[in-house]
C-alpha cells in the first residue's frame, strides 16, 4: 500500500479545522488560544495527540502535546 502523501492526496486543512465551527459553538478554544491564556485559567481545547508521556517519577501526572490547525499545546493531566 502506498503512503497517503505519496498518492498526492491531501485534506487541504488540518483535520480539526473541519470541526472548528462546532468546537467554537461549544466554547472549545484553539491550541494557540490555550497556550496564550493566563496561568490557572480553566478552558477546553481539542486536538490530535502528538505525544503522551507518563514518567514513573511523575507521581501519576501525564504530559500530553496536542495539535490543531493553530499549532501545538502542552497539557498536564
């Protein structure tokens, strides 16, 4: 099977961009807005998971990097 990109196929947009209208109506912000918000503010963002780390020394804390059409965001859970 040939890779998707090799066939010349493209979505033209980030997959989350197709959902942005519905996400905005639900007050779900872009990753860029989340990363630029002041510390301690509660908000919701949506994106594709790029990296998930759960180090044994982190005492149950998980570090996630998500991405949407606006860029990446770092999440601590």
